[in-house]
C-alpha cells in the first residue's frame, strides 16, 4: 500500500472540515462585524489558519507530485543504468517498476491535492457562505 492511499481518508476529512469551518467562521465574522465585537480578531485568525491549512495541503501535494515526476525523469533519461554494478541494476529495475504509476496525493480519488483544488475549495467556501447568508437573511436583516 502506498502513502497516497494511506493518507486518503485523512485528507478528505481534513479538507472538508477545514472548508466547512472556514465557511461558518466567515459567516459568523460577517454577523459580528455589524455589531462591534472584540471576538472578531479570534474569528479572523481562525479563517486565516483555515486558509493556510488548505493552501499548505494543496501546495505540498503539488510539490510531492512534481518531485516524483522529476525523479522519474531522472531515472528514465539521466542514469546510465547499464554502467551500474549488477546488484544496483536489479534495484534500478525495481525503481523503474515503481515509478510507472504517477504519485498523486488524493482523498479517495475524489480530491487531488494541487493548487487548482485550493482554488475550488475557496469557491466552495464562498458558496457556502452565500448559502448561509441566504438561509438566514430574514432572521438577521434587522
């Protein structure tokens, strides 16, 4: 089992919970801005932590994928494997076999960690925030 599959459930839970937490916190921040409330600094810091968590997951997933691709390109095109000792040639064959399938960190093959995913999650956070505002517009319109 590879590491991408081991972390798959954790990635989904972390990203979805961060997204929902940010949407709810942004909504609460919008409500607290109308009233002068000292707790707004805490809410803003929670939103910033949520954004940075999402960004780091997506960015580091992209970095891991790019590093894997660079290693694969190096093994394919740069290594003179025929000049290696026989024992290392056997390991080289195993390495080539392992890089045939690209490495992507993902959540149940639904969410792939890359910067495009971060942008989509920001759009989802905005959509959830608008949904919350629409659902509660009558209650807080005073």
